[in-house]
C-alpha cells in the first residue's frame, strides 16, 4: 500500500548515478545476506566484501550470486587487490573477477605505496573489463592530503576510467576525511567540493553523525559508502527526513517553523 506523505525528497530508482548506497559486508553468513536482501535490496547499489574477508568467508561465491540476483553489484575490497599486487599476482586477481563474474572492482593504495601514475594505469586496464571505483585518502590517522592533491588525484583517476572516486574513511570513520573523533574535516571537505563535482564522489560514512552531516550538506541524494548492513533502512529514513536528525531538513520553512496549534481529525 502506498503511503501518502508530502515533502518527502525524491529518490532515484536503481540503477542510478546519485543517491548511491555502498554497504560494507565484513563477513556476513549466507543466511544474514539473505535477510539483508529481503528487506534492503532496493536500497543497496553496491556491496563491498570488505578488505580481505572474501578470502576467509565460507560460501562467498554463493553469497555473491545471491547479491547479484537481487540486483546488487558486488566487489572485492581494495585491500584485497593490494594483497595481490604486493604478491605480484595480478593475473590471479583478474582470474577471480572472471570466475566469480564480478563486474566492479575497487582500486586503492591504502596499505601499499604505489605511484599515482601506476595506479591510474591499473584503473585504465581494469576499466576495459569492469566498472572501476577508485579510492583516495590515507588510512593512517593524522595524515591529511592537501586539497589540490585530492583534486589532481580525483581528476587523474576519473580520466583513467574510474566511474566514481571514494573518499577514504575506513570502516571506523576516523581517518581520511574525518578526524579521530569521527567529526568531519569540514575545511578540507569544502576545499575539495570547491574544485570537484560532488556527483563524482562516494563519501565513506559509517557513523550516523557522518551520514547526517552529508545529507545536511549535500542533500538526500549524496553518495555514501561503508554503510553497515543494519543501517541501510535507518539511513534511508535520514535521507527522507523521517528521523529526528533530519526531520526538518526537507520541510518548507513555514511548516518547519510553525508550532502545531490544531489537528485535523478525520471525520
């Protein structure tokens, strides 16, 4: 049954370019994945099998097929690709993409040191086979990348073939674009937004306060990542203004600032 409620932000349907939800699967069981799909598949664009969990998780191939059959794109964590690179086993990674029929790959350099030129060459090669998400930002606490360098890396990686660039925060939400407290580096973020189209970015936002920050800053259809499975529907209520933190965000000013003085009871 359709619920009629005014002043709810319009959310694009999948497949979509904006308003993306990237969910972090850190080792869900097949049954947990089935439960997630049953209630949230229409809201999830991507599921990342975080870091190297796909190596350690039983029945991972069956779980990938479950997600894909539900219309969700699945990819392996960027750290896992870095593990193949460090071991000079890139061909094995490519074989895995083919064997598991994965059509998305994440390219990151958070655990290994690789030049931006070589990273872009890898993005370019992978983009011939799959949709590429690249990741920019340090995984190490206290390390800030200058806004101009952010701009250059994002432009270079998109020119190399990355569909979207992910702004690093880790699953903890305490590094990269955030301070160790989890609060956003607002000055850094504003400088990035001054030179980069926000639709080209996915902001990692595992904490509720971070999700609220982005929705208030960039609207209901900001691209967000590293969302916990249990937070998919709660996040959607934040996007729709149906939770206390964003309750007044999308209401007309007159409605938001007017006290309730009467109720129109149905006859």
